[in-house]
């Protein structure tokens, strides 16, 4: 009789993945939008909108969008080192690693008018997406603020998904890439927890992927939003998947799989 070996990672509310079928061949680590920032000076809050309601995206560097809005970069910067540890072990064990960047075409032909309008409502003197800032044009491909931070630069062979929206599946070839590689399980990290990470998790869940978000490898501009986003994932027996942490991933992969 053949005995099947199963591998999983401790997570809430159940070990990931649900069926114990965790392998380097069927699992991807996706790092979402760990970019320098979308260059925007210090904004003012217009027409009664709250700073939390005005945040666009997920940025990690001084001079970027989050820094320019007056938010602390502490949480965004704090998740870099845990992501580095997971990246290192995933690379060494042969797991698929994917990075995403949010940004629009230089001619802004893929930028909805309402998205640009909302961004300008939050920017100082009406500066929003496509306008000039300290790190180049805000949220535009090819600009300094659009680039992935130096600490988490992709290495040769790693896939980069450029996306125009919050979700990593919308208007991209991510689903095709995952299908061609036989990926069933997705481990998620990056920023922000409540926007791009959560949207991607929901998109993946609807497509049948088994998802896990690493709580110390993600951050939000508002701590309560961060907590609520993680809580929503685990509700109702794992409505959108599971939540774990970098130490659990590193420990499980080190014990379960050889280096390649």
C-alpha cells in the first residue's frame, strides 16, 4: 500500500493548505506592491474626506505616497525583513516567486477618470495619479516610485506582474501564469493588507486557489484596517483562506523540502 506524505503550514483557522497538498510545484509566493511609492507631496484632506479614505496604495519609501500623506512608514518597513526571510527559503526550496507592481501606462490610457479624480481630491493642490511628485509621476510605470524597493528586488527568472488596479488578477495575465505552472496554493505578502493584498486574496479565492496571508509580511496605513482585514479572511471557517506568519512558513519549508 502506498502511503501519501502530506505537508502543511500551521495557520488560522486550519493548516494550510486544506488538503495537506503543499509542494514547491503547486505553491506560489506572491509579494504585492512593495514599491518605493507613488511620488506625492504632503496632501491636504479635501471636502471632509478622511486621510484613511484618501489613501491610494501601498508604499514603503520616504518621498513616496504613504510618506507624503503623513502616514508612518514604520509598519510598511517592518514587514520587509519577514518577507526577505520567506523569499530566501522559497527561492532555496524551488517555490515559484511572483512580484506585483501597481501602475498605469505613461499615457494614462488605462487610468479611469474617477480613479484619477479621487486621487486628486486627496493630493496637495490637486496632485494625483499621473502628476509629478518627488519620486516621479504618481503611480506611473517606469517612474522611480513605481519600482520595487531595493531590499526585495526580484532575481533572475522571477515573474513580475504589472497591474493597473488593486487586484493582481484584474487586467493581467497572472491567472494564466499560475495555471501554466500548475499552481493551486498561494502565499500572500505585501501592502496594503486591506486593499491590494485583500483584493488579490478575494480574487484568487473566487478562482479556486487556496490562499494564506502572512500577518507579519503585510501592513496597512491604518492599524485597525489591518486587523479587520486579517479577521475577515479567517471568518466562517476561513472565508477567504488562512492567516499565518513568516516563522511558521520558514520552519515548515525547512523541515519538509530539500534545497534545489
